[in-house]
């Protein structure tokens, strides 16, 4: 109420009360000598006076003096805010977008036991009255007002309660109760004229609050029992209806014993009304009260990072696609149903894998840096982070000087912080909290079906409440996971995978004397392409890049799914480009698809709250394009299988016991800042990334910081769970396409040689050994002679008489 109106009304009421007080005193002096006839006459006049006053007061309320009543048209067009829901591919609720957490249910989709419990408890004569139960009102008047019995119950019908839910009560000070009650009576009678009894029950159950920003029976059944309203059993219906008396006091989560007692009261009322027998009531009361409490907030529940990504994309789509009448759908109020490709089980497996591994890895990281901080040698590192924070910017915007703002950042205050053991209350300064969160490693994980691009799991980080950045969509250096693109480009360019390439340390003068080094600092011998990829040899990979050409490799990378720009530098061969998990999965999916690129897909369709199709994205033509020859893709899968069986990812076999057919690649960036693993099975491609909020936050040694130790275990733990699920046998038992015999012959070579074979002369070249293998070794020798050397001076130092002789007779150099 307007404060001025309230003040004026208060003065009028005070004057009225004083006038009544004086009147009663005068009346007492007058009537103390009355006889019975005079008393009777006074009683009659008083009764009719009160009646007329009440009717006048009701008329004033009806005419809108205390606020206009909704008309018939407005009541017919009742529309509640209805949350939009996101569903997985297997039709599990993933989350909601809402202002009020509400999902409207139809009458036929509400279990009869809910209706029976509601009518039995809240309005036993619901089907006999027309919005007002005069008998209940009289009972309340006599018992509550005249006799003072607080347990007599309320006199409001379900229709009146619906009116209260639709049009919340207002403050009219001392007149609040009579005014609001009258308004609810008038609205209830109008509702009864417009809607059937079933429609009123449906409206009521869709508007009634259950506490915790949960509105409506459908949202309540999902919250407390993880069921739809249609699946609710009688004893569960009694719990929910029992809550309506006091949602917090009788909450089955907060106060289970009270809720159970209230449930039993409701079951007795259902038996008294004849909906169940007394024997059934006794049987139901003996059932333990079991909840399946499912709280899905924007930060909690499954796939919060994915839901946030989806929210932006759906809103953008809705903005570009108006309804037929020109209006736009509202994601938060129109009750849309959004269907995705996410698999609820795989999502759960992925989140569990990330949680288990990162909790253990974080403990190791804290011990690794105990007594030190990664930024100790970086002056003003924390200060720069402070100045970029929203809190600091708000302080400056409010008029604080930088010095004052910094001083406030150093003051200790109580706060809730994230830990792997759960949230904890701590007292620390905001500056200390910045340092605290800088020490946490984060992770990203994504899994998709390669043949259609359907994304099955998406984990963007370790906790959406405290770490908002989505590491599926974020860009980080990809390390050696980029190398397969270089090898594929070399094969596409005509290079034989069994050519042997010298593993010598080289300096590339044309690129500012760049000298790529191997992680093990060994530079002996010669590697074939399968061997160099299996052991992630940097020198050989860069050599292939230089011979194939940076632009050719870059072009193939874009064709295979890389959308971000790539620097025109040979260092991209070692994964110095900042790319996303999504892009890398597209690349590896191309290998599995035998050369066909399929982009990730995660949105299938949208329906309105009535089931009408708003968008069907399954009918859109898939973006499928051949970008590699089938033979090249088959060769790459074979070489990537070597990485798993005998290369840098072999711990998948000996430590995690995975026996699937797997092709994959580990990746570790400079100084162990980023750890990667991309693994592909015939039916599922998945990738994981682990790193800190900046490249300073890392392990100091390769043993702990390599992708095989930081990122690979997430993939392994995820796949272990997938393998245990019988319904995913097609993933566990899948087999890659069998390459042609000619393709396999091209890969039939050793991984490594200490030195290339000496030339055994003309007759050996003509008759001995396999022709293809001899030709391959000849090409390797020729290529070794063509390799750009570190400098002319060093080349002259390396030249020996024996090398010259061997060169004359077709021999090979070391």
C-alpha cells in the first residue's frame, strides 16, 4: 500500500476507534437500565446494522476501492511462468531455465492419488460447492473466532487458495485479512464459472508453492522423488500434499519425521473420504519414507557447463526465429522442451572420472608446490589479477582510489570457498582468495559419436559454481595431439610412412635459429613415421612439417575441423596453436570416419509446452565432407593404435586394463602447462585436457606434468565405466574398419633403426630382399642427403671419406 494512503487510513481508523470507544461508553450509560424488550430491539438493530455494514464493505471491495479485481477475460488467459527443460538423448531431465522453477502438468498427467490426497486434505466438499464452502466458513467462525480453537482448520476452498496463488495478498494494514479474504471469495466464484473442477485442480497444482523456489506439482515430484507427477505413488502423494500446510516445517528433506507424521495424517483423511480403505492406509503408513532428492540449479546438477553453452545458443536461435504472430519465445517463461544428444549415463561417467582423478591430482599438485608458489619469480602477478577482478573494478567505479581498493583487498573477511572435500567457511582476504584459487588445476572432457557428431558427454570444469570458464570451448595449446595432422598431410603429399627419418638435432636458420628438441633429449638413429608418432619424436615431426610445407599442413588442419587461426610457423607441428577440445575431437573423428569430417552436434530439437515442434534440427543436412583419402585415414588409425599399444599412452593397457581397440595421442605443451589425451574407439571419440588458470600453474617436471599423467587418466576412468555398461557393448567391442592389404603392406616396417643399412652392391639391389622395402630405404637415404643441415661449417665437419664412398655407390649417411 502507498505510504501516504496507509498513513491517512491509519489516522481515520484511530479516529473511528476513539469514536466507537466514546459511543460504547454512552451506550452503556443508556442501556444499563434496559428491559428484555429493549434489549431484543437493540439486538435486532445491531444485527442488521452489522449486516448492512458488511455488505457495504464487501461492495466497496468488489468495486475495486482496494484494487481492481481481474475480469473474466483476464481469468481465462491465466498464464504462469513455465520453466524450459533440457533433456538428454535418453529422455532424462538435464536441467531447467526459469524465473520460477515450474513445469505445468496436464490433468491426465497427474496421478489420481495426488488429486485424491489434495481434495481429502484441503477441501473435502470441493465437488459440492461453487467456490465457497459456507459450512467450513461457519465452522471456522464459530470454532476459531468465538471459541478460540486454533486447530479448527482454514475455511478457504481450493478455488480460494488458487485465487491466492494467482493473485498474491496485499498489505492493507488492519484491514488486510478481511479485504484479501473478500477478494479471494470474489475471484474464486468467477473461476468456478469459467473453469471445470478438473481445470481448477490442474491450475491449483500448477501454481502451488512447495518451497525452495519450486512451484507446481511436476517440479515438486521431480525435486523430491525424481519422478513425473504421473508416476507418483499414494504414499508419495500424501507427503507432497502434506507439505502444503507448511512447506518448510513439513519438508521431507529437512524434517523427515515431521513429514512422515503429516503423511500419515493425509493417508487417514484419504481413507475417511473413501479413496483408499483403512487397511490400505495402514499398509501405506508402514512404508519407510524414501526420497530421491534431485536439486538441479544453474550451477549444480549434471552438465552445468553444457547447459550454459546451450542457453546462449538457444536464445540466439529463438531471437532469429519469431513465432507466426511475430512475437518471440521466452526461454525462461514459455516452458520449452529442448532435446539434446547428451547421454545421461556417459555424462555421469565423465563427471565421476573428472572428479576422481582431479581430486587425486590436486593433492599431488599441492604437495609438489608445498612451501612455494608458481608465481614467486613473477613480480605483481597477484596484483595484476586483482586489478582485473570484477570486485576491484566495482570499488574503483564506486570512487575508491587504487590504494584504498588494494587495502580493502587485504582485509580478511569470512567467505565460503571450494575444496575437494566440499565447501568450507574460511576467513581470508580477497587477495588471499585469488592466490588460493590460482593453485587449482582444472579440466575439460568431451565425448562424441564420430559417425554423426553427436556429443555424448561434456564436462567444462571441476565446479561451475567457482570456476565458470568452460574448458571444452576454451583455447589452449594442444601439444603433440596436433602431430597426427602433420603425418596425415605428409602421407597425402605422397610421403611413404616407412621412410626412415634422421632423429638429429637441427637448427632452422630461416626461422630465427629455431631448434626443436625432444623431451628425452636423445637424437640418435632413424625413425619411420609409425615409430616417430608412437614415441612422439619432435625432431622427426618438424622435419616432416618442413618437407610437406607449413601451409599444406595448416590447410589440412582446417579441412579436418580446426576453425581457429593457425600461425604460419613450423612450431605448430608441435602443438603451439591454441585450439579447443571440440576442434580436436573433430580431427580425430575424421580419422575414425576414414576421411570424412563430421562436426559436433548437440541440439536435436525444440518443442513448446504443448508438444508442438518449434525446431527439428535432425532434418537439417549434416555437414559431412571427405577431407582425407581413405587409405591415409586407415594408416593414421593404425599408427595411432601403436601409440596405445607401445607408445606414450601404453599405460591405458598395463595400468587401466583397457582392452578396447583404441587409437589415440597424448599431448604435453612446453613446461608442462597443458596436458592432453585424445582417444578414439570405433564408436566413440573422447578427449581430456588438464591445466592451470595460467601457464605458470603447472608441474615442474615431465613425469608429473605430461599428458599421460594429467589428462589420460580421466579418459581411462571414463572408458572403464563405459566398458562395464552392457548397453554400451558397441563401444566396448567395436572394431575399426579393416584396411586394405596394400595399405597394411605400406606400414610393414620397423619403428626405429640405429643406422640405415649399408649398400650391399648392385646384385643385392637387383635380386635380394623385398622390392618395395628396397625402394623405401633408397628414398630414406636420398632424403637424409637432402635434409638441411645446421650450418655449412658443421656440414663440412660431419663429412668423412667413408660417407663420400658410400654416396658414390648409392650408400646412406648416418
